């Protein structure tokens, strides 16, 4: 394993993309190698290393799901049971859905819940407080009907951990997973982060200048209701320890069968950059003849990526502290590591030439509770722009990550398999901070476009203004 080549690549990519600080780790044949570049903070610079904490954002979900699998192994939770068995006070916008949603629906994003409730910094910001607000969250599908990535679903799963253990979520996670696995630098909350070396996140403004991201992480300090879905901070070295645990036999924390059950496909994903399917939390990847499991996270000016290839005892972690360029940095590191250590070359599909008729079918606004997504055409190319809803941005006291401006997208050739899953409705983003992201358009029974999937989330078509 060449440390020098990895370090050269990491330095070159970080420099080209203007990322202030990055930490990368690779596990192969039981050996760990690390490559770091840059500084923790432009204002108070310390060199980044494998012990530097970054915000993990949604990589946190893999810890929450594994804790629940420990409770499953101990007979305290049944994946197929309705969530109300453990959280009887659950109320949602639809009573039938609230009664039907199972624990597994939360863990594989098939509950039909929209992405998340926006934390306004007001009121009870615990998991119990979040639960009380859930009736205000839109439902986008019937339970079990389809996968759509939901932060709220994982936060609700965290409430199950609390009710079953009788502990606060953070205390339960420490005793169920973090302490027995030996993850001493994987922590919730700024009080724990600030006594360790940590990376400051940055966002690039319209003028190209980097601004320190506030708040640190994705949510205002005290938003404990979002800890299960995205509250952890960790380091490259702790994440490789986490990968070793996932590759092992459960270390007495839970049986290997329950741990490895998380890698088995529970739902298929279509045309998703996130993977071809979902296990229990893990996104599943076809890597030539190999199978990978992984999860990414995007916080406020911080991005994390973890990919594990069990049959080769391989893992790669990449952490970067700038938005939006941290995302393409991490993707490039994962691609490089797969090629150089495993000989796996990922191919980017080629989009079709612009088609005006096809473009006109999809042009318009799509939305989730917090964001708008706009598809537009100038008659020669199709573009996708996505950003936080202006009213939410204006109502917030905090700076929020910048929007993704209009970037070119192209339709991909249909697979032509005649299975009726909308051949030709798949697309790829060809430029900008979301370059390489894939998704697809959904249609109703009459063939009208009703929604678009981006980053695993369903954005439904907004009603036309009359």
C-alpha cells in the first residue's frame, strides 16, 4: 500500500478544489494508511490529521441503525413491529400511516415521511419535542411503497432507542455502541467536540471567498432531536475503526448475523448515485464483480464519505471541510482508492443529446418541505437548480449553506428492458457541485411527470400557480 501516492492525490485534489482541510483513511488487508492535507481553520490554523474531528452529518445514521440492530439481537426490538409498539404517542399527518409504519420502514427510508422538520431553535428540541411536531411533516408515499431518504425517519428511530433503553439517546448510543467498539473520538454535541482538535466548516460565497460555516454542524447547538439522523462528529481513524467493526464478527456487541444482515438488500433503488439498493441503513453498490456498502453525509460546509467492501476487507473514508466542493473531493478520493487498491474503475454514463420535447415534459418547480428544485431550459440545454426555500432562509437567524445554482443535466439512455419503469426518465448532473449525481423523474398513470428524485429524496412537482 503506497502512502506516497495517496498523499500526492489527496494534496492535488484538495488544492485543485480549494478545500482548506481534508482527512482520508484507507483500510486494506488489515493495514491502515492515512493522508491529510491543509488546516482545521483558516483563522486559527492547525494541521489536519487522522485524529481531527469533522461533522459526519448523515454517516451518523449507520451508528443509530447498528444500535437498533443490537436491540433487535437482544430481543428488545422487532424490525417488523409497528413503531407505535415502542413509541405509542406517535402521531402523523395521516393516522393510517402512523399505525402502519414499522421499525424497518424507518431504517430503509420506506416510511413515506418527507425529509425533515426544520429546527427553528424554539421550544423543546429533544427527540420527544420533535415527536410532538411530527404531525406537521408531509407524507409523500404510503408506508413501504417506495424509498425516499428521510432524516425525520432516523430521528424517530432514535426515539425508539430512548424508549426501549430508558436512557437519553446520546447516553444509550455510548453504552450500546460507541464505548464497546472503542470509538473515543466519536461524539455528540459541541461540548465534546471543542475539547478535541476539530475542523471548521466553510462555504464558498458567490464571490468565491470562503466564509466560516455557522452553526458548526448542520443544526443550531442544542438540536438534540436531529442527533440520530446527523449529530455525530468523528475522525478518519475512528471511522476506520468503525469500518473494522462492520467487517468483523460483532466483537461481542451483537452477533455477526445481525451485523451482516444490515448489508442485505431490503429495497431496490433506481438510478441513484447513492447505490443500487438499501440494506438496513447501508447503501449498496455494484463495483464490477464486488459489492460495496457505504454512506455519505453533508453538513454545513462539511462532507463525509465512508465506503466498505466486505469481501476485500477494504474501507475508505474521506472528510472535507468546504461546501459544495467537499462533495466532489470525497467522491474523487473514493473513485481513486477503488481503482488503485482494488482495480475497480467506475464508469460515468454519457447523457443523450438535448431533446426539446423531453425537456418540456419535465420543466417546472419541484419541492420537499425545506427546498425547491427548479428544472429549466433555454432551448439548447436542460438545467437543475436546488436550494433552501427563501422563506426558510429569511426566517433563520443563522447563515445557511449556499444554494446550488442552475447546472446542466442530461437524460440517460433507457435500459430498454421493457419493464415499464420509465425507460429514458433517468438523468445525470453534468457540472457544478452536484456533478455526477444521478436521479430520475416519476410519472403518474397518464404519463405526466409528478416528481424528481435527487440524492435519494423525492421532490414532488409543485402545483402550478393559477
